[in-house]
C-alpha cells in the first residue's frame, strides 16, 4: 500500500457515544469548592444545568462523562460527538474569537475553559458572576483527572469513572503488548504536523506521547517544545522508518508528495512505503478518543501484533 489511513482498533471496544446518559446525581453534595488545574479556587454552588464549553476537548469530555444534556454552548470547532453540533455556538477557540455577550445570553451556571488560551475570557466572565473552571491537560493522566473533575462538577461521577476505566483498559491493552518489544526492534517515527514551515510533535505533545506509548521512537524526542519547527535536513539525517501525521494534513502526506521533496525520496519510510495518517482530532484532543489514536498508531507501527 502507498498510504494508509488507520482507524482505531483494540481488544476493548470504544464506549458507545450514543448511550443515553444517566440523569445527574445528587450524590455529590453542592456547593463544591475545588482548586482547578489552573490553580484557581472555584466554588460551584449548585448542580449545573447550563454548561458552556470553550474548546473541542472540553466538549468531548463533557459528553463522555454524561453531561451532554447540560451543555448549551460550544465553539464552532466542537464537532464531536455529532450531538455537539446542535448546541449554540459562542465563537471560535481562541480568546479573541469568543463572544462574551453570547456566553452571557445563554445564562450559564458553569463555563469550562482551558488555562492559558482563555485567560482573557476568564477575566471577563468573573466580574459578571459566572462560574468558570479552567482545565489544563498535558498527559493521559491529566485527561483522566479532567474527566473525573467534570463528572464530579456536573453530577455524573459514576459515568465519569466508567469512562475513565474503559479508556485506561484500552490504553493498557496497547502498552502491555508493546512493552515486550526490544528497543532495537522499535521503528523510528517522524510525526509531521505541517510542511510549510516543517513542524513536528515533541515528546510533550499528545501525538508525541502516543508514538512513544504505541512502541515507536520519536526522532525528535530530544526537543523541549510541543510543536517545534524543524529542518528538512535534520529529518533526512535522522532517517525515520515511519512517517505519520494527522489526516487533516493528508494532501501533503502521500508517498509521492514526500518523495518529491528534495532529499526525501531515499528515506526508509518512503522506500518501505510506511506513511500513515491518524485522525487529527483524536490525536490532539484531551479525552477518551486519545485511546482511539493510540490504537490506530500501534496498529500502523505493528500490524501483525494489532490485527
């Protein structure tokens, strides 16, 4: 094959997103005061009935823990699960594109933001008395703790625990299988985020973590930033056995396209026709679908092991 678009697979089936969520439970007594991942002390006074998400990751996690029916507002990029597209849109993802007036008009009792990128939005909402929780997830463990927190704050602790347990089981099924592969038998991988400028995923980015957890060796595991710009000369020098990237970049990641780049035609990945596309949303968004991306990556790297 010249190019493969790899779908997730595994011994444990993904949790169906269409399963009706249970009604919010009163088991978690309100008010709840927490220190959110951004280090802010936040009190949620009562069970939220109207929740707004400011990012696709937060939206996926809210639906995954059973709070989808409570979500009234999302961003224009919140396309999963499909039900999310039926909610009111409050703008884009960056703080500059988020419409504060729209958020206020939806009368939310909880807004779920991301630390850093949404700091200006948080500062605008706080004086208005709107409760904001800011998440900050950089690892799989952070994803688990974020879902646990959202489940607790929206009255779905049991559903959140089930979702986390299912995700952990799928991740463990992959990591247990690749744990026995000797280091010298593991393929080196170049994960291309973009081509102009040429960018990759460092070890801190979810894509970088996924490569490592799936048994690959990221050729840029030595970089210190999540999405560094790299040189074509350095990629050629490190000669990856496999090239991977998000499917949103698929038009630039074909065997012919890559082989046409000066000096790239003799790379091991091109010679052996090992170029794979992974769902870009699954490999970059915090939430249960990170397990899908991990399974897909493992299947691409070790097709005989993950049939």
